[in-house]
C-alpha cells in the first residue's frame, strides 16, 4: 500500500540536504559537454505548494528551506539550487512553490541531456505528468522504480546519475534498494548512484545496516557517505537527519560537500545539536 505523500514533507531539512547535494552533482556532470541522463526512481510530484493544506499541516519547510531562502547571497555554492527556486516563484511575490528532485534536474539539465522519471503512486504520477510531461527531454514511467532501474539500465546515453529516494515505509525496502542497485551496477558499473536514507530514532533507525550491506554485500568500486542531522537522535520517534550513499561520486564532490555541510548544519540545526559527516565507505585509494 502506498500511503506516503511527499507534499507533507516538501522543503524540509532532508529535502534541502538532498537537493543541494543533487545540484552539486549535476554541476559536476555539466563540466563536460557530453550528454548525460538523470534517472529518478522515486520521483514524487515534481513541484509542491508550500501554501497547500498538506504542507501547512506539518510546516516542515520552516525548519528546512525557509531558513535559507531569505539569504541566497550567503550560499554562492548553491547558486544553481536557488536559481531553480527563484524561477519557480518568479510569477508571484513570496516563496510558495518548492521543487522536487525531477524539477530541479529538469531546470538544470541542458538541451542534450535526458530525464527518466519513475513513480508508482497513481495520483502522484498524474501530478508529475501535469508539471513535467511537456518537456521533450522527460520520459515518465508509472512503474516500480527499483524494478525499472534494473530493467532500464544500462541507459542511453551511458553517462548518467540515478537518484534513489524511497519513502522507506517498509523495513524490507532497505534490502531491496541494495539488491536493485547491485543488479543495476553489474549492468552499468560506470553510473553514479545517489541513495538517500533517513536517520531515524534509535528504535527505528536502519541506516547502519544499510551502510553495512552496501559495503559488505556488493562489489562497488567507490562509495562516498554524506550525512546531515539537525538535532540529536530521539529514542522512539522522528527523523533527526538524513544521508546519501553515493556510488561512483563525480570528481571532487567530496570536497564540495565538505565545504557545504558544516555551514548547512549550522544554518539548519535546532539548538546546538547539528551534525554532519563526509566519509568514504569504499575508497579507490
Ligand atoms: C521521498 S518521495 C520522492 C521525493 C523526490 N525524489 C524529491 O526529492 O522531490 C518518494 C516517492 O516514491 C514513491 N514510491 C513509493 N514506492 C515506489 C516504488 N516502488 N516505485 C516508484 N515510486 C515509489 C512515492 O509515491 C513517493 O512519491
């Protein structure tokens, strides 16, 4: 059963971390003229209304993008990300619309690049169609993103990056992600894969198990880990942060994240409990 709807969480601290990191990875890919493909296995609706009923119910953007939005000049390394935010909101005064990962990629990709977006939720895929289907570079699939990842790789063009961003509503999803990426990697070992994961309360957290499996149950050549949390881990409930496991990261993405995350952690933390890390889980050197 699919009950997760991203509109309740759009623009929260995890989105800011994920989308800022994604914009840096896309910038690295654009350093060469050669076309590339962006694959989003769990695309969501593409654009979210922060004034909508669902976003107003949780107000999660208040401890996320709303903490950065008023001071774009202080984030020169995030010019691309802010450019997307500004374009999306250029028609009206204020900061109402927040871009999901497909819209961020759509705006940042060039005419020669392609987007392959997968979404399983029947209503969410309709929202995504409304927002992005007109762009001829966009290929939309209403299907299981993990099944699609293995079925559709290696892609054309061969150069590209994948964002794997499940809602992790079921415990089994962690193991399924590892299996799907492992299969995709055997068919497409040169792809870059960004696997997002939540950092949850002690009783529910699966992140260490996920990292263990990514290291011990695969043969990936290199995996970079980046994590950002905004408060201390709770005992029972809540998401205090999130992480990205990046297989075959673009050159120097580790250095860009090492510069960005201390400042992002400072800007987003609640109290004095922010934390960040950038480490190699598997290193080529
Ligand atoms: C965390 S949201 C994605 C957010 C989006 N990547 C972004 O950053 O804007 C997860 C999405 O995955 C969708 N979903 C859940 N199970 C799926 C599956 N097996 N295959 C594809 N999409 C799925 C949900 O409907 C939801 O829209």
